[in-house]
C-alpha cells in the first residue's frame, strides 16, 4: 500500500489514540448537532481550534456513516489547479485512512487536478478527527484554489458521488482573519480595538456571506479584506451543498449555520497577532 506519511511536526494534534479520544470527548461533551451534509472547520493546531473543528466534523457524523468524507483544503491562490492526495491511504495516529481512489478518478479528469506533494496543514490537521468519528469511511483529500472554480469543484464532487452511488459528506478547511505583524495585516493597530474589529466586523462580514449562501461575496471578502485564508475550500463545500438541495436560495448557494466562533487571542492580554476561527454546517434543505 502506498501510504502518505504525516508531515506536520508534533504539537499540531495529539499523537495517541487515548489523547485524541479524550480531546474529542471533552470538545463534544455538550454538543448536540443536526445532521449536516457539509461542514467547514478551522485548521490551526488543536490547542487553538481543535474544539471548533471537532464540532464541525461531529455535525457530519450524525446519522448513518457515509462511505467517504471529502476533505477540502486550501492555501492555493487564484488560478491554481486542484491538488489531490494521490496515495492509497494516509497515515493518522489512529491508523491508516484509506483514500477513495474510485471517486478520485473522475474528479481528476473533471478538475484537471494534480498530485499534492506539499506539506500543508489544511487537510492533515483534520484527518485524525475524521478517522476517529468516521472509523469505517474512506477519505478523498484535495486542496482547492481561492477562485470561483472551487464552487463548481464542489458540485463536481456531488455529481461524481451520485454517479457512483457513493454516500459522501464534505469537510472544508479554513481559518478566518490573520491579524497582526506576524501576518502583515494590522489596519486597526493593536489591542482591544483590533480584536473587536476582527471579531465584529472583518470576520463577521465573511461569516454573514457564508451563512447567507453568498459564495461570490465570501470570495470577494476573503480577497479584499483578508478574512479567510482558504476561501476555495469553503466555496467547494457551498457548491456541494447547493448541488444536493431540492430548493433554491434566491440564485445563491445553500445557506449555512455558524456552529461556533473563536480566536487565538484567548481571555488574557491581547497579543499583537491572532487568528479568527469559525465552524459552519450546511444541511440538506
């Protein structure tokens, strides 16, 4: 078996089954989600955003376990081609997670995709959660560019799954505003004013676009206001959810629900640099 090895160093997520189980059980102790067909999760280290990511994945885990979970990562610029994990399986602390090669095949053709040979956190950091909450599912892992083609890519995932008779749920990966000198983006200075602006204005505008199903608006905000680092992944989830709906949303995509919001600033002294995180879910109708 051609196994894709883990690339992230220790500290991004727990490395033993017991630690993963304890973390997820704590994060979901009071979580009672509706069954979702698609979700979006942050992709920072679990210390910062793992609890939000667990809630997003848990929304997908309600009901019958799907045959495949499609994990859509990002960190690709406008105009880039989609990149796929081309191995047979991917390594996780809970054992190998098999890749759905049959579903991957038509999507490589449809998206003109290439081989993802890069070390990138947007997919890998979510895979232990998928392996834990979907112990029998396969995975489809790819990264999408920050442009409108990713909305159509999500629709292509839906059509390919339908044509194969495959039950699939989609998990997208993005963080929100990266603020401060570490990221070269400090339009409101530092301290409380900066944190309030990120929380109440910059992140909020992107969140509102996503929950309204406005994929073009979400992409525009990510580009012009730097309010998401992997907007293509979110557009992919929106396209997948829209393709499966029996009702329209006024010419937009499927609306979403914000499950939770947080940031890395914590509750103490506000750091000069911090990141926003959101967990979203899309439902069938």
